[in-house]
C-alpha cells in the first residue's frame, strides 16, 4: 500500500516538474521574442534616421536638377522649394518625414510627381520575379553542393566546387553580367547572340508566348545572380558542416549502425543549418531589395533600376523610401531567422 502511494507521489512530482519546465521554456521564449522585437524596432528607427540624413549629403540640388534645361526664375525656384518642403529647417523636415513614414506616407517623388509608395508598388512585381527565382535556385544549389563538399572534404569534387565558388564569390555581379551580355547577347566568335541585352519583355507578346518571352529575358540576369549567390551559400554550408564533422554524436550514430547518408541527413545537416538559415533569410530580404547593379546592367524594370534613377537627380523622397523598404526587408528577414532559431536548436533563447 505504501509502495503504491510512493509511486503515485513520485509520478505526480515528475509531472509537476515537467509542467514547470515547460512553463519556464515558454517564458524564456517569450522574453527572447520580446527582445528581438525591441531590437528590430530600434533598427527600423535607425534606418529612418539614416535614410533622412545620409542622402542629404549627396552633392546636387534637386530643384535645379528638375528644372535643368528649362528657363526658371528665382521666384519659381523658391516656389518649388516651398512646395517640396525644402525651405524648412532641417529638424522640421526630419520630424515631418518621420511622422509621415510612420503612417505609411513616403512622400511625393520630385522626378515622377507621383506618390513614392505607388512607384515602389509598380516595380515590386518585377523585382520579386527576378530575385525570387534567383534566391530559390541558388539557395537549393548552394545547400546541396555545400553539404556534398563538406561530407567528402579533400576530394577532387570538393576542391573543384570550392575553387569555383571562391572565384565566383570574388567576381562583382555587374561585371559578370556585362560579360554574359557580351558573350550571349552580342555574340563572340562562334557563339551567337541568343538572349536579349536587357529589359523584361519584347512588348508584342500575349498569353503563353508572353510567359516564354519574359523567361527568355530572365535567363542572363538570373544566371548572374545565381552564379554569385550560390557560391556564398555553398561556402557557408560547407564551413558549418565541417565544424560538426568531428562531433561525438556523429560517432555515436555511426556506432549504432546507421548508414552514412542517414547520419548526414538526420544528424549532421540539421545541426549545421543555423548559420545557413541566417544567410538564406538575408537572401530573402534581397528578394524585396533586388540587386541594384544587376538590374541596372540588364535594364530590368524593378526596384534596383528605380533606385538608380532616383539617385541620379537626387530624388530625395524616392531614394529615402526605397532605402527604408530595402533595409526594412532585411530587418524583418533577420527577425524571422532569429525567431526560427529556437525551433531548430532549443538551446537558443534559454
């Protein structure tokens, strides 16, 4: 009778300890999330401050740039400055900018005379299409090749993959894009020009033919982004997995008789994913930001090309709005990666 009572008491105590531990884990995770959300909010405010002051040190007068080549009197110049709020003190311009930005109003473009938010919304689909496809492709290739290279480190395949990745990672994206245009658009020697030199479409296709036309225009810019992006993913994944290769838990898994590919897939790779997850989420942030230089080289009608146009004036509201969108996307993706960490490794966030 006493033995049964003791056993029941022990079971109840263990259940209470488990509930207490579970509650402690939940509280620790909530505190972790709150800290990360606070950090993201501070970073977004820093982005607002930086975007306002950074682009005001760019040489040039926006009003003079807009009226270049057009006879304009001093009174008209003053009217334009007053219209765009450039006659106000700097501190007042900053407070007006922050107040408007917090409500989603990014201002009016000097160059296009349209709301910045509308201009950005028009260009987002093209950028999402180009960089989204590139990120998915080079993340998959980089993860797969990085895992294979690390697992067979020192082999001919590993040395070849690492050498190619280091070379491509060192190549500026715009320079590689120009080489691809010269080789496969213009044509060099026996290689004929097979792809358009730029743009997103020919302008005279509909239906399925339009889809094929857009895909044809995407080949070279996507290839440029993939060539540079996969190299970074491969090297980070390879390095992370090599750090796990000598761990005791892998030796234990092999001692249990598990096949080598099972040890790799179920034990080694999941523990090597944290640095790679961070980089993948950063790359997803680039999906919104696009690639300014690659889009400019290929005349792709996305956010990168719009940013280049805005800088040339300078169109301050448009430049600031794009900067906030680019940086905000990176901050949000980093935040999502931080929130995902405890799910991949329970030690994080405790």
